[in-house]
C-alpha cells in the first residue's frame, strides 16, 4: 500500500525520493541547519513532505547547477527557504510553518505558498538568477 503524499518518510524512503544516499542526507543535516527532520525516540529520522522538497532542491543545486555547499547556504541566507524550495519541485505547493526559515519580507511570516498562480513569478526570478550567474561567470572568466 502506497503512502499518502503528506505522510512522513523514513530516511531510506527520503533517500530514494531525493536520489541521494542516506549518509549524504545525514551529512547535509550538519551543513544546512534548515534541514531538520523530525527525530523520534532512539534518534530515528522522519522527513516531512517539505523536507523532501528542500532535500531535492539541495541535490539539484549541488549536483545539477554546480553550486557549492557555501553557495547553497548563501542562497538560503539571501533569498530564504521558500526560494530555495522552488528548486526542489517547481510548481509544487510549499508552505513554511510559523518561524521556519526565512520568508521574503513582503510575505506573511506564518506562511509562504509557492505554486499555482505564483509559478510565473518564480520563473521570472529563476531567469533573473540565471542571468546574474551568466554575468558573474563572464566577470570571473575575463
């Protein structure tokens, strides 16, 4: 029987969904303080759906986009957790719980939704980021 999309996942299920080994997920917890699975008695980890989105974003940024760990940390610091999550599953709904991560200044602190009508805005932001990266690459090369 398949789990509900809202069900918590074990580390092995999370590793399979993200496409990274379990030890890598544990390592990312040490490097990215915003990766915080729920830990039960005995230290067993359970990943929420939003944790999976964030882990997918980290994997995509590190492996597909070529960012460093420090680059992902900087992206989180400058743009917040919701912007980082957009790399995990573009168009997927993502909400921040109260006090979780960095929400953009214009959004309410208790929830930031991504997906649906804001998909166009996200694509525009992504295009700006890619253009800035191209300019930075040109400066560094020249």
